[in-house]
């Protein structure tokens, strides 16, 4: 018997960025794999286990910029 991975929308914040791992078809729209805001995806995507949490971002991404001394003089 295969394992089913059923998740609930309640496990995610409405504004959380999540990853849709597989194509999800609904009567009104086709959702391609990629990153979405959890509130944009249909309940069936969560119930079918097609949605994963993204790993936390490590480091200081907001501090990434030009390295000091690497600028050309003007």
C-alpha cells in the first residue's frame, strides 16, 4: 500500500511562499510547478500533497551587494 502524504492548508500561512511540486489542474485553472503564495493555491493542491514548505533562507541575503573596493573610479 503506498504512503499518502496529505497536508492541510492550515499548516501554512496565507502569505507564506510555498513550492508546488507537480502540475495541479482545477476546473478553472492550471497551476504549473513553481513557487506560489499559499493563499493563491486551491485546497486540493494541499490535500493531494503537492505543496511543500520552502527551506529557510540562510545567511544575510539582504546584505549582499557589491564588494567594497570593487568599484571603478568615476
